[in-house]
C-alpha cells in the first residue's frame, strides 16, 4: 500500500463551464483572456484551460494556488468578478466549481 499525505497548504480548483449552444468559441475566447494576468499572480502555480474531448461545449480550468488566500485574492480580482457577473450569464448554460487538496504519493 502506498504512503500518501495531503498537501493542505496548496489549493487546486476545477472550474467547469458548459457553453450555451453555439457559444463555445466566445466562451473559450473569454476564458483565454483571463490566463495571462492570472499566471502573473504571485500565488498562481497552475492555470490551465481545457476543452472536453467528449463534450466540446464543456470548457474547464484546472488551477493551483499556493494557498487559500491566494485563491481568494484571485477570485476577488476585477477581471474574474467581471467574468462571473457580466460575461458568464451570456455564454454559460451551467457551471460547477470545486476545490481540492492534492494527494502526494
């Protein structure tokens, strides 16, 4: 049996968005605009945008931050708040955001 521990310091976020029918390219473009500034944030370790192979309308960020405070600072950024309150309602049918701690084996 493998030994493991939880990395309770760093925070992993998986944020998945289902684009409205026909709005996939617009959603992808809107999300891609968030990448450069987020990757420059002091607490950002990983900020990766992905499109589902099985459902092209499903676009997902896999994110990793040094700690909860860095993630919360990211979420409070004007660009992120603008996306969630002004852009997402036009382009997204549904979404799910979940946070994790990495298991280190």
